[in-house]
C-alpha cells in the first residue's frame, strides 16, 4: 500500500528546478504539507526531523556549532535510509568547511581536537591545512574558491548563491535511482526548501545576518541586529 501511495505522491509533485532561475516555488508550502500526509507516520516524522536538521537558517553559517553537531550525531545514525543519511552528511560537511572559512576570516586559530565545531570526515584535514586558502579541499568542494572570495568581499548574496547551488547539486546527485519511493519524496522536500529559500531571498536581511555572523565569530555583540530569517 505504501508503495502505491508514494507513486501517487511523487506523481502529484510539480517539477522544481533550476533553483537559481526560479521566481517562485511551483507548489506552496501548505499544499506540499497536505500532500505529505500520504507518507507513513514513521517516514513523515523522520522527514520532519531531517528537514529541521538541514534548515538553511542553521546552514551554512548560523547557529550553535556544538548543538548542531550533537543533534546531527543523534539524527543521522537513526535515519532509515542510507541515501538520506549520506545526503545529510554531505550538507553538514558543506556547512563545516564554510564555517571554517568564516572562523579563519575572523582571525581565529584552527579548532582544537576537543572543540565540537563541525560534522565532517575532513575535520583533521581542515585543521591541518588551516592556512591553505581552501584547506586542501578544492577537489572535494570545487565551489570553495568562489565561496571564499564572496566571504572575503562580504558579498552575502554571492555567498548564498554559491552555497545554495552547491547544496542543490548534492541533493540532485543523491536523487539518482530514486523515482517513486520515500527517498524521492524526502529529496524533493529538501530541494523545495532550497528553492523556496532562494525565491524569497532578502538581500538586506542577508547582509545584516552576514554582519551578525562576523560579530559572533569575533565574540562581540552588534549594536543592532536584524533577526528576520527566511524560513527554510
């Protein structure tokens, strides 16, 4: 029964991409949530937990590093799908290397071994190559030079564009081989969140958030802060 429901569900979802060329999401949040009722209760709960972990308001720069790492260590091993676990790992590794760029730009030293600052297979390589412009990871993350340049120029919109596009490509890669199953639905929702984020992008709010992140990294508090976030 679940297989038939998922075929019906996936068939009812309109095509999404390309993310950066979209003016608006092809289906609004309320209608998407209504269609997700066809998921089994277990899959629905798991998807909500995964989507919350990957919410863009915490990725790729904001939020408490230690709290996010702790949450990831609970959520990812519990996922029923190896594909979704790999997708989540990729997104968090993207956040980690971007957070490293932000830390280094703020003048911080390489994190120590007991500092729960990231979730990545490359933590050791990042810290060992702290003074390398891209931590020796350009082959793994071809978008890193462009992201670093945007960060150094305080180009909030440029950085957002680079990271959203990279996250979109990662999600699309994991979608291969999943057409009418639970993974197809979950990856659709994750990509929908990225597209919705971009189509409701607020450059002024992003610039304020960018400045706030620099202040956080320096351990200072800005006199004024725009806390308005676009929901992921």
